[in-house]
C-alpha cells in the first residue's frame, strides 16, 4: 500500500507556524523520477499553495513569487491550464524589470497553446518571441534564459537532487515548502521541460541570431 504524502504544521520544529511541512513516502530521487510517487506530493503541495494564497494578509515579495511559481508548475503538470495561465500572468505583473516582464509567462502560454506537443510548442513559442523588441535588454534576458535551458539536462537535474536536496533531508531537515518547491521544479523540468528542450533552444537561437 502506498503511503500518502501529508502536509503538516512545522510549528513544533522551529519553522514558521504558517509554513507547511511534507512527509515524503519515498526517497527524493525516486520521488522526482516516478510519477506515481510524485503525484501525491504534488497534490499536497498544490493544496498548501492554494491555502497560502488565500491567507489574510496575502503573502508578498519572495514568498508570493515562490507560491505562484509552484502553482504554475503544478497546474501545468496536472493539466489545469487556466490556473497555470492565471498564475503566470500574476508573476508577469510582479516583474519590475520591463525586459523580464516581456519574457515572463511566454513558455507557459506556448505549452498551453500547444497542449504540450513539442512540435506545436516550438511554433507557438517562436511566434511569441518574435513579438519581443530587439533591444539589448531583451537580448540579455533571452540569453540568460537560453543558458538556463541548456544547463537543464537530466544528469544535472538528478545530480541537484542527489547533492543538494537529499542530504538536507537525510540530516533530518524537515521538508518545508522551500524544499518541496525544489522537488517540484526538478520534476517539472524532467517531465515537462526536457521534452521541449530542443525546441526551446532552437527558438532562442533563432531570435538571438536574427537580432544580431
């Protein structure tokens, strides 16, 4: 029988009382590589995020960005496209840099429009990039984004779990929302972004080459 993933208050562990903690049923590396093991955690984190976003007063600053990022990743993962687009729009509105704001959410929009199909995704994403002005600021943002995608290989993602996440949990550190966020991001990239990686790189390269 599979053990459910629960989220609990960390008030007794020294963390903020409002910060949920998660009890993992399997080791983190197995969690991020097996959908059957990941899904219960994803659902528990999604519920915790929904509750946190409805708090009064609402979260702000880095906390709000973390929560909205989680909502985007989990909504895409579970096929809740309306929620993904809504959260992406909120993230865009929080961007203070105009170039970052222009780029924010384009990947999410293209994934939803393409229904996760890699071939259609490249067309949708390239069309959105084509609307961006060819300025040095936009070029810098897209260059950084391309470098991040290029570095997101399966080996690098799994090494991140082995080297940076698993040791923290092995030392007895509670799985806070911050650690859960890292696990969700790795799973999102493995399952949702790696299949689109080649298309992303081609789209970024096309824009950057055309803007020289």
